[in-house]
C-alpha cells in the first residue's frame, strides 16, 4: 500500500522520469557504439580495398612501344615458304630488336645496342611469331606493331622506379632514359591494356606473368569441391536430421562433424597428401586433388549449415505433409528441402568462399609449384589464386608487387561473382510465408 | 494388441456402457488403448467407439490425452520417438497398428486438420492437388482439376478463391487457410477426418464458418474433433467424450453429456468448476 501511495506522489514521479531518461540514454549510447563499430569496420574495409586497388590496378595495363617492323627473312632465319614448325622457330626477338635499333640508327657498338635492346621485354617477339604463323605472307613486308617493354621500363614508366639514373633504386641508365624519353616524345610509348596478364599463366618474367592459369586452377578446384561437397553434405544433413534415429551413435557422429569444422585446414592438406597422393596415386598439383582436399574441409560447414536450415523448417509443414499420407522422402523432397534450400545455399556459398580463399592445404599437395601452362582440365597441374598471390608476394622483382595486388583483385572479383550467383539462387528459391 | 475379439470383457472404465456390443459396427474402435511418452502414462485404458457419419467431440482440460488419442488414429504418434502405443485400435475392423497396415495408406484414409492452419507454401491449387498427386488419384489434368474444384467447393472456399488459384495458400486469411487445409484433407477422399482444435487460432466469424462446414462434412465423412470450447462441442458434435488425466471419464450423446452428465468430473468440467 505504501508503494502505491509513493507512486502517485511527486518525488516518486520524478524518480520514474529520471529512470526513464537513463534508459533512453543507455539506448542512445548503445546505438552510438553500434554505429561506431560499423564505421570502424567499414573504414578498415575501405582501407584494405583502396590500398589493394591502388597497388593492383596498374598491373592491368602494360607499357608498350610501337615500332615499325620489317619482316626480314634474313634476320628471322627462315624462308617464306617454310612449314609451320620452321616458321615458329625463327628469331622473332631478333626481329623486334632490329626494329628498335632501326629506330635509333645512331646507336652503334655491341654494348650500347644491347642496352637499347634491353628496353624490350623478352617476350617481345611473341606477337611477331603469331602474326607470321597466322599469315606467312607478312614476311618481307613492313608493319607497325606494339611491343611490351621490359619490366624495368614498365616500372619506371608507371612511376614505381625513379626516372633519374643518379637516384638509388633506378634500374635504367642515362642512355636508356634518353631513348625512353625520345620514344615518349615520338608518341609511340603508351600504357595499353595488359592482355597477357589476363590470358596466360605464371612466368619468371614479370611482363609475361599472367593470372589466368591460377583462375582456371581455382575454377576447377572449386568446381570439384562444389560437385562433391554439396550433394554429400545435403544428403548427410537430410539423413541425420530427418531419418536417423536419435541415439548414441548419431550423437557421436554429430559431435565429430562439429569437431571436423574446427580442424585447421593444413591438417586436411596433410591428409590429402597421405591418402590421395600416396595411397590412391592421384597426380600431384592437380585441381582434382585440391578439390578433394577442399571437399573434406568444406563438408562439415555445409552439413552444419544444412542441418540448421532443415531444423528451421516449421514442424507443422512436416505434420501437414505426413498427415496427407506422403512418405518421409516425399515430405523431404516436396516440402522440407525446398524450404531449407535458401539457407543451405547460403551455407554452401560460405563454404565455397572459404575453399576458394584457402591456400595452406593446397601447399601440401603440391599446388604451390611454378606452373606456366594454363590447365586444360582438373587433372592438369595447376595453381590457385591464393597460392599465386602467395608466390608473387614472395618474388623479389618490383613488378610482382602490383601483380600480387592485381591477383587479389581477381580473387575478390571471383568471390563477388560467386556471392552474386548465391544471392540470385536464393532469391529464386525463397518462398513467401 | 491384447484384445481382438468382438465381444470383449467389460473394461474398467466408466465409459464401458457406451461402447458398442459389436465393435465392427464402429468406424473407429479403441479397446484398452494406452499411450506412454517415455515413462509418462499419457493415455490410460481407453475404450471408445466412433460411429460413422457422426461428429465425435473430445473434450477435457489441457494435458488430458484427447489430442494424444486423436493422433493414435492416424499414427501421428509414430513420429514421436519416445511414444509407445499399446492396446487395440481398429478402422473398419482393420487393426491400425498391424504390421501389415501401410501408414501412408492409413493416412490417406484418415485425414487430419491441425490446430494451427498449416498450408504448404505453395499455390492454393497445389495445396489441394498435393494429396491426389502423391496418391496417384487423378489420371490426367482434367480429373485433377475436378478433384481440386470439388474439394474447394466442399470446403466452402471455392467462391472466395476461384480467381486466384495460383496465388500462395499462405497469403489467405487464417480462417481461409484452415478451410484450405480442410479442402486439402478431403481431396484424397478420406473416410475419417481428425481435427485437432481446428478453430483455436481463428476469430469467431471464421470459427462459425468452419463449424458450419464441419456439420456439412458429416454427411460424407466421419469426424473426430478435439476442442477446448464446450460450446463448440455442443454445437457441432453428436457424441462427446470427456477425458481427464489420461482417462476417458464419460462418453455419450452430446445432449446427454451436457444436460445430464453421469460422472461428477464431467459435471464439474462442463459447469466450469475446473479445467
């Protein structure tokens, strides 16, 4: 009774008001902390993205020089009517060098000529070879062709290396800087899109190194992982959740699946090395084996996510289906699974994203090898994007710094495409209640 | 399955006088049915006959076993791992818990409508067509269309939904959803329809419609309804069974139960002294 009296009196009302004020203040503080946390997280994300894009964007362009080439059969060392193999074996780099020397006719002497030729990339002859192989009749004619320059020139032109030969770190001497300046003034030295980077495999020479081999390797690995882990994971989850009796055995299995999800990925790599390579004798460095290892790693994630989303399907739907006389399998395929699918897809894509970004277990099965060729199937030796990033980050040449960031950009794009696909799939399967 | 003969010894419950002499005359007949949930004895020695083309209401306070009994009839208790059913339950003389009985076929013969409307998150048409489809009851699309239309008509829903059969069943109002569930249940032409508090989630107007529907359905189906509302039991049922603490206390014609209950517990419950 006394309390009731107090509540109506003025001081008590003040207490209520002040407590109310404190409650609102606490709420505002909490909201502010939440917003601050989001702002910090976004800030770090922006910092990461900006630094990667700032460093990596320049790898998608390449400094090239346009030269007038005379397809001289004498320099090439092949006759115009020769067969393909002979044509392919011609000295095309020599042809490119000759084109550069003819642009600077007053350069003489072996040493000077070699320094001039060093401006060109070692792969400068490749474009010429392609031209001759596609049309042998160009031999004898004169064409204007774009050539990639060496990585030192590329780095200097992009501003990563000092242009003044006297400054420490400069890779070009005064004479080379002079020729470069003359080419620039002549308007034949520009940055063009680096097709080589997005179409070829790895190389020791930074101007020739490409990311495509790793992209294809990642694609095959993730494809193998998806094809194995999705059906296996969903089937396991459906059996455990809908069919299996609840007893000590299923409890044991459940505990072990949860434990597997927490096993460090490199352990799966060692397991893959011991089982897939040593026992089954599968080829080293193959995306197939990489996919198998990543499947082992991804399965627990998918099973756990799938079980959670199966559990989230309301029991009333199961009762309705069974009450209609559907079998358990019909209940699952007609009602439960379609309702759980969006959640299962989300879990799967999380697992796939982790598999795509995983490098440690793949190191164990040899996917860290230096592989130049773009793999043509899941059994060919290959590397994957994160391992490529790791390899390039380890290289000493300045030109690989931008390649590393560029490979990360490609990896992020790969992830973005996968997530987009997942969102679209989820939208398609999502049902309104 | 202790007793299978037609002439059984009088069981110990007070409801014995209300069981039929020949249980084959009953649509659904229970003799000495016991249900255990683990250690808990949820349903004790129930003898009950449910007559064809009548509405039988099961009433009683919460936890008295009426829903448990209902779910024995279409073996929905099988879904609960710890549930164990003992005794004899027959549908048209066939033992429901016989090994030879296929539970899928049984549930096609004994339909069920649940407490909360639970239409599938599919179109109205697909909701009703689901049963006929899985049981292969329609030879072609025209036949299926007809089954769907007749079922919706019988459930009194056709006029409201005939222009939007391809819209989601979950988009209907609560009462419409429940009638959709009834349409879905009758689409497979069951013999018995079990209703587990079908109106508890509905407003009074929707309830009135469903009750009206139950009365109409009695012509073609045998209905067992669990309800918490004694007024509802009085309105829709011909026979009423009163459960208390897992035991069947009294069963009889609805009018007799509500006007002249034999057992003091029944009287206490219907007059609102407990429950």
